[in-house]
C-alpha cells in the first residue's frame, strides 16, 4: 500500500469517531446549558413536592424538621380523615368541594364565552378604536387581585353601588358577602320547596347531605363568581384574538362563496380552528378556578357559614392556623389529583375526531378546490339548470 493510499484510508476510519466526539461535546454542552434550570426546579419544585408528599402521610405538627425521629408515618390516615366525611375537617372538606364545584361550573363556561365574544367583537375590522377596547377589557387582568377584592367588597356591600342600582328597579339587594343562602335554595323557595325532603337529609357524599349539595353557590360565592369573570376574561380575550388573526381569510371567503351564513362560518369554520386555543383557555380556567385562594383570604376567609370555603383556603387554614400540616398537605394533593383528572377528561372531550367519510365528500356541483365545501352544515350552491332549447 502506498503512502498516498494510506493517507486516504485514515480519514475514512476516523470520521465516525469524529462524529461521535462532536455529538458527545454537543450533548455535554446541552446539559451544561439546562443545568441551571434543572437545579432551580429541583431545589424549589421537586424537593418541596416530595417533602409535602411525606408530610401528607405523617403526623408532623410543624415543629422541628419533618424528617426528625419524632415524626411518625401514619399512612393514609390524613387522606381518610378528609375523604371519609366524618368529623369537622371531613365535613369542611366536603363543603369546600361543593363550593368550589359550583364556582368552577359557573366561572369557566361564562368567562370562556365572554372572552370569545369580546375577541370576536374587538377583532372586527369595522370597529373603530380597537386598541382602546382591547386595553380597557384587559386592564382588570393586570390589576392586583387584592385590590379588586377590596373594591368588590365596597361595590357589593349592603349600601353599595350594586344595591343602589337594584333599588332603581324596585329590587331589594342582599348583603352579598354576608348572605349564606344558596341560590338554588332561594329559587326552590319561590316555588314553595323550602324544606329538605326526607330522602335528601342524610349525609350522601363527603359528609354533605343531598339537600346541601343542591343548595348551589351561596349569594356570597356568586359575588366572587362575578369578580372572577370580570378579572379573567380580558386575558383569555387576548388569546382568542391571537388565534382569530391566524384564521385565513381565504377560508372565510370560500365559506361565503359556498353559501354559508355568518353563524355557519363561525360555528363550522372559525370555531373548529380555535380548538387548540379553546383547550388552552379551558385548561387555564379550570386550574385557576380550582386553586382560588387570594380572593377568599382577602374577602370572606371562608364565611359566611363556610359557604365560600375552598379546598385551597382550607389547606392553608389547616396547616398554618390549626397546625395540622399532614391534613393540609393531603388536601393539596387531593386537589392536585382533581385538577389532573378533570384536565385529562377535558382533553379527551376536545380531542380531534375523525370526520365520517360521507361528510368529507364534496357535494355534487361544487368545485373540488373549495376548502369550505366539505365543512358540515354549510350549504353548497346548486347548479342552475341551463335552458337547452
């Protein structure tokens, strides 16, 4: 073998080694770049979560280290205490779940619908002063929740502005944040059903009777519902505006040419294209409403009669006030499980579904290039019969 041939064979043998060394250096550089964030997440997220998990299965009272020898492992005792519906803490947990359930059921759909409506209105080209309206609608979202809560306490007091406005219509407004009556109970009382039937008096789920579950949100919680819708709709409006601006105008024009009305274009064309944003808005709304805390802490601290008590506030109160740290941590993990399960259910409900073949077929007489003709519910233009005589 000549020296020239030997010099040509060496690079061929060393090329894989060089590629491997380059990949190794790139991998090492990548780990070095993400090492700070991994360290931060480990110190301030992973380790505290693991510590909270241990506290939830121990009898730690908040004194000393939770890993000291005086702290005992109690297994699922703390979880049984809150989920069994027995005792004061069990009933309080059931009450908080009921209160938060109605809060979520009212806030999430209403804030999503309102934010989508505002986004559609503000995104219209014919609207003048769109920048002003966007800023005005978004402004409550950047205001401190504590400041908004204090403002709400004044507006919804017995002599507040809201009751003054209601008095103009001969309506006597309640003392909102001091009224523990359930809205559904009030409505049932109008039709004469103001006493619990015998079948609904016994404790049913989480130590709460069926009649208490049917109480609905209290008048005080209703005020918090209105506040949540007022403060969060602006943020979600911006998300919908960004998504609406990504909807192609050609798709809308194709739907118009296919004879779709304005409502059909919104329902069959625009809304399906907003599915990813809709999932994001619903997920953020679901997480935020189940974690409501600062408004309750600033406003009513669970009152009146525990009708605004929420799991997040109960977890805080159990740990920092009653010194039942194991119970407080257990409530937090149960709340986390509820959020995860509901998010997965929501993801399944909003998943992409396969369109049946017959609905994907383009109607006869419509050009195959029309992108909106295959959309279900949009009428396709019919061919006019030509006079051949």
